[in-house]
C-alpha cells in the first residue's frame, strides 16, 4: 500500500503566496478574447518555472502543458479560459486592472491561477500520477461564436497523447466560498443569435396607412417570439428567447423604413435547438407577411449546450467529497442558461464542468459586473479541486481498465 498522501488542499494552502501573485498579475492586465498575448507569456513563464513542458502557438494565444508524459494510464485534461471583458473595473482592489475598459470580470484570472496551482501540485507528485495530465489554457471563451476551444481542439489539444477525460470549472458567486457545485447531464445552454431586419415603408407619422409600419411590425415580432417559448417548446425543457436590441427611427414624426432586432435563443437539447430555429424563422416570416412587410433573418449558432458525462461527473464528485467533505460538494439545483465553450470538449471527450464557490457575505456582485471580486481563498479550493478531479478520474479509469 502506498502511503496516504496529505489532502491536496493542505499543499495548496502552502502555495497561496504564489497563487496570489499569479492571480494579481493576471488581474492587473486583462486582455480581450484572442488578444491574450501578455497572458500567454505569463502562463508559459509560470510553466517554465514549474519545470512543466508546454506547447505555445504562433498567432494563437493558447498554451497546452503536459505533466507525466509517458506515464501509463488515462490522460486527463484540465482547462482554464484566459480572456477578460470590456468592463471598467470598479472594485477598488489594490491590484485592479491597469488597462482602462478591460477587466477580469468573469473570473478567468482565478481559473488560470487555479490551473497553475493544480499543475504545481500534480507535478510535485508526478511519479504517483495514474497517467499524464494535460493543461489547457484556452483563449477567447467570451467571444461567443467560434470561441477558443474549437481552435485549440483543431490544433490537436485532445490528441498526442489522446485525452480520455476533461475537467473545467467556473467561479460562481452564488455558491459560498469552499463549496463546489456539480451536475450530471445538460448543465449549460446552447446560445444562438438572430438578427431580423424588418422593412416597411418610411413616411410621415401622420399618414401610417400609406405603407407597412416597420416599428409596429417589429413590435409584433418581439411579442410574437415569446409565444415560441410559451407555446412551441415543451414546458419541461428550458428555453429562453430574448431580444436585446431594437433599432429603428430617428424622431417622433417620421416612420422609419426599417427596424433591426437582435437577440439570443438559449436551449438545452439539440432537437429543441433545431425546433426553435425553425419556429422562429416561420413565425417571423408569418407575422411580417401578414402585415405586408418584408424581413431578412440571420440566424447564427454559437456554443452548443454543455452536457456533463454522468460517470465522470460522479467520479469527480466522489473524489471531491473525500477532499473537501460531503457538505461542501453540492449538486446544483438546476442547469444554467448561460453558455460556455467548454461544451466543445465535452462533445468529443467525457468529462465534467464544475462550479467553484467564490461567494462572500455582503458582496453580492455577479459575473461580468464592474464590482465582481471573488474571495481569494477560492484559489486554494480551485487548485485542489482540479488536482483531486484529475487523480480521481485516473484512479477510476485504471480500475475500470483492470476490470
Ligand atoms: Zn463570462
Ligand atoms: Zn467565464
């Protein structure tokens, strides 16, 4: 019997000064999607200091590290996203963003730091690993359409060596610090976008009878789209349709010739995703035609829905219960209608996406807000979570292979 190692959290706590300094550096200099050049350099510098081999790419800001190359056993990939957001930080933190109008308001600085923390923990015990561990530092998660996961996959991050399981996590201010949330099956939504151009006939607002009024017809469309949610989809299957922008007209007494609507459709199941696109197109055309306007509909698909593998998720939850205690590892009450391009890995490889509690009393700021300031102690939990998940999956994978 090998000696029982200390909990990952104990070792992670000793790393806290290093974790803080990595996080501070990421947080001070946030970069937008696909522009993560400084961030990429910081990641490669940290991996070099840790003695972990990595691959970086020209013209693409991702980094893939590899611990325990050649070790027998399943390869587990751990992923962190790297990009910040166009938000002006108002946290008042001593290490707040130095770049005007940019902020790590989605906690991706915490994700990268936790992945470096896990890398430090795992590389120290590399000889005890049940297989290699890949570190996926992925750009452009916030970009929303192509994203960064797909380009990283296209560059071969899931091959050589072939990845058997993938694990990611996202900070969650609605979960208290120290808690980790998990969920089996559909966990986050597919996010699609639409743009509808309604063309009527421009003219004087006092003579609306002279042609189709694009504003009235666009309004009918906005309201009509909500009937797709209430009357087309199954009430047990979550769907969101939101119109986020309406543009048309210049002043009170002129009817504009066109109105442009933009919005998003969120679904959890592929068949519902298809149904909503079909129904939206049909409904919009019908409303416009019945009122004499013409419409152009652009419908673009973004990230697919994120589906956690049941076995891998339960294996990880078990490992985390051993690490953090039963009360701290909680099944989340429901899925989320937000989207995540971690879904792209899960389309190809089984794995799980976790929620990392960063909530603090009296600090209710949500993700993407200018005052979002997660509790720093989450860096310890985040590092230990990824390390424990990787080792737990390798142990279970090896046990299964041994039959
Ligand atoms: Zn975000
Ligand atoms: Zn995020």
